[in-house]
C-alpha cells in the first residue's frame, strides 16, 4: 500500500496491470515452478467504463488466470479508492495464444493496445487486442519478441 501512495490511484481513470499466477511472492531460491508462476494475463480497471464493468480481465488462455484476476481486483479496490463492485468481467475477443510460451508477449501487446485505445477515447475491450495482434497472431507475437530483443540490446550497451 505504501508503494502505491505515490501513484495517485484514487484519481486514475485507467489502471492496467500484468497478472501472474505465482503462488508465492518473489523471494530467495530455491523456488518451485508453482511458486514462480507460469502464466501472464492483464487486469484493467476503468473507472468510467461505459458498460459499468470496471474491472476487466484479458487472458490469452481463457479462464486460466480468472481466480488471480478476482483476488487482485479485490486487493486493488481499496488502493484505487473504489467503493463499487469488484466483479471482474472476462473480455471477449482476446486472441488465444497458439503455443505454451507466448502469454507474456500477449500480455504486453494487450497492455499497449488498451493504453492506445484509452488514449483515443475508445472502449477498452478485447477487440483492441485482436486489432493490435491482427489476423496473424504468430507474426505479431514474433514482432513483439523482436522489439524486446532490440530493447535488451540497447539497454546492455
């Protein structure tokens, strides 16, 4: 809660956060795979959501992180100064990943797509992710991985 104080969350209209299904917080080794987590998805809080669903979850493996999304929304509500319901709507139209390793890439693409949609004053919805990924989800994921490699190279210099 102290770390969130500087973020002015009670005044934020949109909060986008990555979720991981880790069963334990980061800590010293040794860690099990379950403790470290194996799947990423996105939780969006949209204070002025026109459809009245203020917490929305985008998952490239539908339902995989639904419990994580619900518990995170419940924990975030007080930090956001939110006194409304904390039910989480699963976004429709979010592309499903075609392999067992691109959830993190899908998560990053989704976060960028939601931020861009909100900036254009469009609805923050699963179709924004579908549009960002386009028809060829594999190509879009490969393109994002390339962006990550380039960023790491620039940071390493």
